[in-house]
C-alpha cells in the first residue's frame, strides 16, 4: 500500500476536530462546570465536623468517619481513571456521580447515626472518585496537551471561586436558617453543574487526546505513539515511571498532614467558644478558596515560565508554616493566616499536579489512570489524616495535633529537593505554554 494511501487512511480515522466557536463554547462550559461542581463535590464536607460536633460527636469519632470515606475514595480512583480512559461517555460520568454525591449527602439529614454517616461518606467518596479524572480528561480532549496548562489553570480558578462563593452562601444560610439549609444549596449547585456539562458539545471532545494518545494520529509535534501504535500502554508504565513515584510519595506525605488541618482548626476554635459554627467554618473555606483563585492563576504562569518543580516546592513549604501558626494561635483571627497558607499550598497543587501527570504520561494513553493513581496516593494521606489529627487532638490537645500534622510536609520538602529535579527534563516551561517531553524512554531513569 502506498505512503499516500496510508496517510489518507490515517487522516480518515482521525476524529473530526471541533471548530473554533465550538471549542470556545466547550471551554466556557468547562469553566462553569468547575464553578458549580466545587460546591457539589464539597457540599457539606467542610461543615460536617461542626455539624456532628453539635450533635455530640467527639473529635476522634468524627475523624474516623472522614477517614472511612477517604479510604473508599482512594480505592476507587485508579479504577475510575481507567474507566475514564476507556469510555467516550465522560459527560455522563460527571452527571451520574454528581447526582449520587448530592443524594448521599442528604442521608446525613435523615440520620446522624454512625452507620448512616459512614455510609454517606463512603458513597460520596466513591461517586466523587471519577469526577476529577473525568473533568481533566475532557479538558485534555478539548484543548489538547499544548493548551492543557492554561485551561487547567482557568478551570481551577473557577473551581476555587465556586468553593468560595458556595462556602460564603453556606455560612449565611447556616446562620440564618440552620445547618440543614447547606444541604439544599449543595443540591442546587449540583443541578447547575449538570446543566453546565450538558452544554459541552460532545463533538468537541477528542477521546483519544483525552487519554494522552493524540500523537498516535500523527499530529506534528504532539506527543508520541507507543511501541504498539495506537494501543495504550499497560498499567506497568506508571510503576516504571520514577518521576511519577517521587511525585506520589511527596504528595502522600503532604496530604497526610494537610487533610485534617481545615476541619480540625474549625473544631478547635468553635469548641473553645470563639466562633459561630456555621459562620466560622464558612470563613475557613472562603479565605482559603479566595487565595486559591489567585494562586491557581499564578501557578499557571509560573509553570509556563519556570516549570512545575518550583511551583510544587512552594506548595510543600506552606504546610509546615501553617501547622506552626495553627498550633500557636487557636483564635478566631487565626483563620486568616492559617487558611491563606492552605490556599497557597492547595491552589498551587491544583494546577501543577494535573499538569505534571498529563506531561509525564503524554503518549502512553494512560493519562487518566495516572490522574487516578495520583489521586489515590493523595487520598491515602488525606484519608488517614483526619483520624490521626482527631485522635491526637483528643489525647494530647489541638496544639500538638497541628504541630505534628505540619511536620509531615517536611518529608515532602526533602523528597522534592532531593529527587524532584528528575521531573524537570520531562516538563519544561516556555512562554505561554508547557512543552512536554514524554518519559517513555526514560521511565526507569
């Protein structure tokens, strides 16, 4: 068969590319989806500890329930990522998981028994495990690898704005009408999130590009095909990729300290009678998310200009400082510096981590499995954190709990300074975009 014929067949097999107007509509809908899904995902989450505390729960039990949900979500993230890689119904995944998340949260209104609350948290975590990889996959499928850094930065800025506004509204509704009103707000955001995902044209999503295989079509300068042509590489690609393993270990240590910090600080201040339960809890989220909006946009520029290594290093350093401040000042005004540091750490990572994963696994066809794998190790740390923090607070006091939680991130800093430079050759920043050099040939380097 002639080269011309082969080229023609390759072009014919390539999905039709969305036009400029359609892609613009899709990216705008992505921003709206990220805005509304923020409160749909979090919902009662930040308020759950105070809600249960008001009903007689102790910090250790509250932390244990949160850990149960975290473990369930952690176990589902890799299978969810693999499913997102294989399915062409990514919009439907977001719709179904959103509905399940809202319904599971309403269970807590019905009963605050240990069985019901634990079941609700597990169901919410399982349903939410696919949302992150699905949105990341749709973003990659719409804007491709070269546009991912910029669009992901916008996605995260809108997501943090949704969290901030949702938390502010939740605080006001909780103050005026009681904590149950927060559940109804989460449901309303869920309806708008579903409308937003339906506004994304299905044609605008290239499902091959969404899993990191755009180079298999022969697009010039876009990724690379693996040795099996259009077939995605096996899951062993993740385990052989040393930079991915370094990233995962550093994130696990970070989230082991970070996961419990926000709910625990709310419990400490409210338990000391220094803040209204609904208003103070809302303020902890509003401050953090407001800072995250700025840091997400800053991370997008930093990654394009300096690469991801510096972005991640700053995010890791923020947590030990935050733990020191939280343990030293359990006061209502402490929410400002403590949660501003949360905004710096989480805001930078919300852009850098998906960008790093998409970059390191470009050309493997396993980008969304990789996103799920990283979410798993993040979830491992985050799910254990509430139990560790809760029992430390109950046995030794809140001051000790915050100091210990903050110290976990020192391991992340050591790993990143000592080994994180391995990521730099694979993901180099340039003006305006991130150029990725896949690590297929250096996975075991």
